[in-house]
């Protein structure tokens, strides 16, 4: 298949670096051809769709493209909300090794 969307919509664009991540996550659906990954067959069931979405999410160049430009709901934050911030960093104020009793939030 080519880098243009197929009849089922899944494709790999020309930014693919042939890193093998997508092929490992979606074996039988994505294969190597001409020095890069390509979608070789349409998904047959929900499990195939899940594997293709996993490959799309893991692709570091975002070359594995679903039928629409939107990511699946399982990997999108709720509409209108930003992803939660990471954990608050703590700093030990004592000279010996820190214990949970020694840390305070700044």
C-alpha cells in the first residue's frame, strides 16, 4: 500500500524511519516494504483496530495514520481539559539521606 489513505483509511506516510515499532505492535497488519513500514491489510476486528491505534500512538514520527487525523478517545484528554501536571517535586532539607518525613513541598 502507499502513503495515501487506503479504502479503510489506515496508512503510513513518507516520514517513516523504518524503526520497527509499528511492525512489532501490529504484526500482520503493518510490514516492511521498500525500506519503511506499510499497512498490508485492513483491520478485520476490534483487536486489529486496537493494534493499529497502538502502533499509531507509539510511532515517534506519527507516520502511522488512522482514517481521521484525530487520535482514538482512549488516548485523548477529555475535551476542554489539559492533561494533568506531573507529580510535585519534593526537596530534602536535611544533610543525611532523605526519608519521607524529611521532604517538604515548596
